[in-house]
C-alpha cells in the first residue's frame, strides 16, 4: 500500500485561480518535503516542514503540516502558467532519513 | 540553495554494457547520498542509500551486484549499472543531504536518463 497518498492525481486550473494539493499518511511524518518536477527532469525543492502546525510560504506557494504531522497541504494562490508541473510530496516516515514519495499531482494551468 | 549535479544527463548504451552515473554536491559536503529511480509517469522509488566511506544500503528488491554504488568522497557518489538491459531504462536521480542549523534537507540532482537499446 502507498504510505503517502497525494490528491488529486491531476488538476486543471484556470490561470489566476487558487488551488490546493494534499498529502496524507497514516503514519507520523518526521520530515515532509514538497518538490516540483517538470516531466523527465530533476526535482526542485520547494519547502520542508518538520513541526506539527508548521506553515511556510515562498512567493505564492504555502505549505502546511497539520498538528498530528500526518497531513500536509500545498496551496498556490493566483496560479500562473509557470506553476504547471508535477508536485511531489516526500516524507521521512520511518525516521531513517529515507524519503518516501507520493505518486505526485499533475498540475495544468489553463491560460 | 545547495546544488547537486549529475553526469551525464542522458546516456544511451547497448544491452550488456555498463554505465556509470556521477552525483556531486557542488557547494556542500554530503555524508549521505540517495539514489532513486523513476519510471515514466511513476513516482520516485528509493534504490539505495550511499554513505561516504562505507557500503551502500540497498532497498528490498534492488540488486546490489547490478547497481554498484561508490561514495568515494564527501562530494561524490557514483552509481554503476552493470550489464544493462532494456528494462533498466529509466530516469535515475540522486539526492544529497545537507545539514544546516540543525536541520537536514535533501537536495536533488537534475537526473540522468538512461536508455538501453
């Protein structure tokens, strides 16, 4: 079974609209990472969250980790074409520094 | 932010040959590097953990004799795919762990696309 579930799998959003991507686990997340990937390319580090209730923002992207450290959300405000890509959440689930990834969310931005 | 490079970015080889992929941390030292594999439209799967100066730790189902990992220095880890076959064709990505202010962050390389003919 997938230890990290991402939803939705795919998302099509009109430019300028807000959107949210979720990452959920049944286990405690000891380090939660959000990455962006253009298909077939490397990963771009967005943010890392470690503490329950933590929230970080970078430009128009905000990520939160819930108090129980089992769910994280990535919120994009006023989406732009440059936001299109695959968003991956990764987490250290077993507390061994190994990151396990979700299946990713494909984001398409309509002009 | 920290930079991790991979070389080559793309490689095409014949079945049965070996291919070496390098992963370098350019502006920090990494005692631990990780190797991932990603098949088309699938998530990244951890293959192995590379520790400087010691043997790599492989995930279940990954053949250590086929995927040789050498972490010779604090800035370089190599993955050698031995006797490559078409089913080894994939996107290989490495990451390096950087420590700063008591926090560890993993930075990923740009990836290497391997095509085995």
